[in-house]
């Protein structure tokens, strides 16, 4: 996605002349986004290798996604493969549908691609993939007025092949619109780079194509900005929507918006688009913004008393609030546990492959001076809970 025009500001929570209200239930669910889940998903995505459309790795990634949704509790009837071909290449999109309570036949689409080229594509687009998975996990049992389709597209890197197929053959048939789409919310390349000041996210706005939908798309993008500042610590900027999977929808006149990293990484489309070269904390923050915005777009229930199955959430995992600092670090890292966590804990540093390099028990200051510069994984365990964090060591 080429980024050329930006409008940087902290958004005011207004649209349509009225204040966009903060909803505590939306915040509570946004807070269920798990840094550990984000980090683990990114690692697993990386381990699937280069996911070129049509390759074995691409098919394995589709299976990995299907298994995730099954583990979340989605039924087989909700998980649909959407096969497509171009030239001699065959691949599949994955479409998961959560039915709305008031408007079951009108859809909010949240999407992103899972294919990659030249590298494992952890930023482009394991980052968006990991966030969509977290949103689907958290919202599975939350009533929404509108139906939600979680779509993982393949073929994006070959020219939006999967999303073009879906629009032309599923959403539209013989040129006739058969899927009533409220809006399309795309996540692509939201991984950032460790060490950058990643405090701002782009909100993509339709500034081209059929002009008839531009005003409505601008209003939706403003709502996305509002939700981002309401439900996450991030600031926002606007840039033009282009060159990713919402474009085939936009060409049909659908309303689109999306997220993209503010400080653009140079690693996508190279062998260096790896887990080591992303910022999982930035992805986690965008995940919170995504869950807040998706609830707004699909009109989730305001009730906060709904209890989710423990299979779907890690609420009450006090370790999610663990702090490891400084990060990046040189000689000493500090571990600050939440007040509710046990002081009896273990701490490990592993290579990205999983090989354990250092293990300590109940130490809040850990000497890392003998470890080489690079990216590592830290694993903290206490009270039967686990928190996973990426750390960067500099020399």
C-alpha cells in the first residue's frame, strides 16, 4: 500500500454532529485483547514460512486459521472455504460468519490477507491476521445487531486476487449485489518496527474510485479514528485508501476503511519480514482499537454482564499486565508483576525457535549481559498462567 498524503491529528470523538460516546462494555472487551495471544499468533504465523499463494505453506496457513476458529468455538457451518483460481494457481479464502441479532442479512466485513511473498510476512500481514483472530475470539458470544464476516484473503500479493474473486463471485453475482454490506474494515501491515515511536496508526479513507460513496466512507473513517482514541492509547492520522483488499469492494461502491502502520516498515516483501522485525506491543494496541471499532460498527450489546466461556478469553489472567523494562535493553531487565500475581514465578528467555537460553526463578532483576544482540522471547509463568513477550537486546 503506497502512502503519500497524510493528515495527522488527535481525533475528537464526534461524528454526525453528535458525540460518539464511550461505552464501558466496549472497553471491557477491548481490554480482553491478549498480548500473549498476539505474540504467540505472530510466532506461529512466522513458523509457517513463506506463504506464497498456491503453495503448500499457504494451504497450511489456511488450515492453521481454521483450527484457530474451531478452537474458539465457531461451528463448521460458520467456517467456509472460498476457492479461487488465476492462471494455473489455485488457493482459498477463509470466511467466518457471526450472525447478527437484528440485521442478520447485513454484514460488517473485517478482513486482511494471510499470503506472503519472499518472506514469512509477519508484518505483511501476520499482524492483521493476528488481530482479526483476537477480535473473533473475543466477540464470538457477544450479541451484535449486524452480522460480522471475518475474512482472511489469499492472493493479495499477486494483485488482490482473493478479494477480487470474493467480490465478483460471492458479494456480487453476474454484476448484481447479493450481499448487503454495511462496510468493509481492512487490516494490512500494522506490525511496526521495534524501537520506533509507534504511537500513531493510519486510518485509511476512500479518496478515489466512485465518488458516490466517498462522503459515507469519510464518516466511517472518522468513526474509526474516534474509536481508536476511545478504546486504545493510540493517536490517529488519515491517509488515502489504496492497494489492499478493500479496493475491489470500493470499486463496487461499498464503504471501506482500514488500519495501516504510521511509520512504514521497509521489511515487507523481503526475507526480513520476520517476527524479530515487528513490534508486538504496537499490534496489541491496534488490536484494542480494532475490537472497540468493530463493536461500534456491528453495534454490540452495551450489557457488560455477559460471561464468556474460559475457552474464549483469558480474563482474570493477571500476568497480562506484567511489565518488562527497559525494552530494548543492554545488561539488566526488570520484571514488574501485577499486584495480584503470585511472587512465586519463573522467567525464561528463549531464541525465536524456542531454545531456552536463560531461566530464573523469582528474580525481578535479570542480568542479560552474556546474551548476544537480537530479538528474543521471554516467558513468565505464575499461578498456572503464562505471559509471552518479545524483548530486544542491544549491544
